[in-house]
C-alpha cells in the first residue's frame, strides 16, 4: 500500500515536471518567434496606438474610362502635415503656407481651427520646412481631379464613412470600397512634438482577382472637350454623346457643376447644382417630340407623306389658340417642309386626325414615360399625359411636345438612336463592367437584345426628314458638310424655371449622314431657341470629336 502511494506520487511529480517543461519550452518558442518573426508587426501595432494615421492613397477603387484612362485617383498632391496651432502661431510660416496652398484663405483658416491633432493642407508646390521638425510634406493621391470631370456621373462619397452617396460611387459602392491602401503612421509625444524617426509606412494590397474598380463607356477625351465647351459658352443644361452602333454613352455633362472634393458648400444651394440634368430632370420636349408624332402618323398610314396641309399661323382648339412659329402662316405646305420648318399647324392637324392615344402609344414604344436604365439610380421616368389629360384641346399641346409632357435628355437620345439604327432600339449603358484594380473586366455589364420597334419604311422617311431639317430647315446654319452630313431636330419648349417663364432650347441629331456614328443631344436652359442656343453646341462638340479621331 505504501509502495503504491510512493509510486503514484513519483508519477505525478514526473508529470508535473514534464508539463512544466513543455510550458517553458512553448513560452521560449513563442518568445523566439516574436523576437525573430513577429517583432515588426508588434512594433507596428504599438505604434498605431500612439500615432496618427495619414492615408496616402484614396480609400476607393479607380473608375476608368472605356480606354483604361483613370477618371478618379489620377492626381497626386503635395500635402503639408502639421499641428494646426504651429502654423497659426508662426506668422512667417502662416504667410508661406497661405501663398502656396490651393485652398482659399477662408478654407485654410477653417482647416487650422480643426480639433484634429494634425491638419492637412494641400500645396501648389513644395515649401521649405527644414527648420521645423513638427511638420512634413507627403504625396497624397486625390480621389477626384481638379477639373471635376464627369462629376455628376461619378458622384461623391461620405468621406467619414467611405460610402458612396451619389452616382457611380453609390451604385458600385460594394466594389469601390475595396482598394490597395498605403498609410503613413506618425508618432507625436505629449507635447505635440514629432518623435523623430518614428514614422512608419504600411501597405495593404488586395488581390488582382478582386473586383474593386469600375470601367465606364465614357471616352475621357470626348468628355473633357464637352465640358470645356459647356464652360466656355456658359451653358446651364446638359449634353449627351452616344455611340450609334453600341448605344454606349461616350460623354455626359450637366451644368452647373460641382467639386466633389468640397461638397459642403453645395448642399444649401437651390440652383440644382447637384442634379444630373441629363437623367435626373425632365423637361417639356417641344418640337423634338414631333419625331414621335411623325412616327405615329407614318406607322398608321405612310401616305401622310403625300398629304398637303395649310398653315394660317395658328390653330384653334375650342378656346385654346396655339400659334405657329410663323405667325403669318406657312400657307400650303407639305409634311416634309412642315417638319423641316417645325410648323405647329401641320402637327396639330396630324394629331387631331390620328388621336392622342396613338401618339402616346408611340411615345411609350420609343421609351418615354419610363427609365431608360443605363446604370444610374438617379434617373427619372419623365411624364406622359394619361386619362382625361388626353381629351379635348389637349391634343394641341401633345402634338407639339407641350402641356403635361416631359422627357429627359437621355430619353431624347434613346429615341434618336432608334431612328439612326433603322428602327432598332438598343440597350443604352454607361458602364462596361466591374474590373480588378488594373482595369481588367471581371464582370461585364449585361445588356438586353436589340428590339425592332419601328418599320424600315417609317425609319427611312424620318431619317430623310431629319436630314432636311439640317439642309433647309431650322438647323440649316451649321456646317453640315464638315461633319460629313448631319440630321436632327430643333426644339424650343415653353416652361418655367424657378417660378419664371423660360424657353428650353433643344437640338438632338447624329452624324455623319451615310453611316451615323454619334448621336448628340443638347438641352439649354433659359435659351433663345433651339436653333440659336443648342444647335451651336452640337456643332462645336461634333467638330471636336472629328478632330480627336484624326
């Protein structure tokens, strides 16, 4: 019994020593691993706890144009990093920074008042700060370019949460918030002095197979020229350029524009600066809608082309009187000339004959009254009259694109694409697909099949009449020969803007005439007319596109 007890005690002692030895060896092994392999990571974790992180790269994936040109993450800025009070309390340094920053004086002073331990001030050029060890200059990749290109399409982000709030940034937020990261961690002591030699760079690269960027159908060079023309001509409104063959959007501009780097100043403005007017605002289409009326008539009876009409300068519909653009009247006039000269009387007479329902049905076939669906969630449906809004004298306004009828510039572009493609409706898009960080498409945008919506005969007639508008009608003042021929339709729609009467000037057309490549839609707010305000913008953009292709 005693021997068994002694043996049991010896066994337990041996087990205790064995377990203790294993624990000791494990601790030694772990310590060795930490010393040799994990010391840098531990050093970094400790530094993070007593340091300030400065992001040197955008926290979001790149948005590319169709040719792989980056639209975001393209500008690198020199940025001064320092405690704000050091700059504010040093007059000489303050003046030096003020002269070299890209910020306005008010913006700079606002930054210096920040409660942050460190402030970041963008510079036009590097400045000499060798005598001050509490600040330094780094290169930081900016999310948005200084030229604000494509701002209404790209949108903007909530910087605090790195969340897309508008445009492509919002639609593809789940992919764009993944990106390579590069940060600089800087250690300051309790007196807010930089601890020399304590800065630490950290990289976090994502896989090249990770969907983390977006490729658009936009052509950067066409987009840049479009925006330059809008700004040079001080246009408020919008322009769309689309590829006829693919129905891809090559450029889209809206004015006024905004700087997505400084969103705070725009939220209280009432000039629709944050609206993408190409898709987010609908307007009375005016005479451009006569294309839909013409198609409705031709699909009903192609012999309308052989008819003669009479314009006395106005049309009476009960108590409603609608003037023609020629108050003296065009007299006897063919449909061909009535379309080229945009005679209201001709189209009101056609409307009365075929009825409002057939016109609205054709409008729906052409895509009015619903979203085109190009990949921007801000798009609106426009307005089509219905029910009692189609009755009585309403046919007068419907026939000339007025009354309770509104369309977006995108819907007008969609209609012109169908005409230019011989009655085939193609699926419009502004996104090619989701890509990896290098711009290689991982998931392409899915388009629906082409749909034949207009007969060949009607399409041919409308194309001939649109060409006549440019050759002899309301758009005859452009240099169509330089464009290889062109076709299109003007519109001057009455409406209200900010509670005041106004004219919305339209021109939508395509070129070259024999093999159409581009559709361009121009909408100008507070215009003189479509011919005087929108048509010249179409011509200028068209010529720039030709120059780019040479």
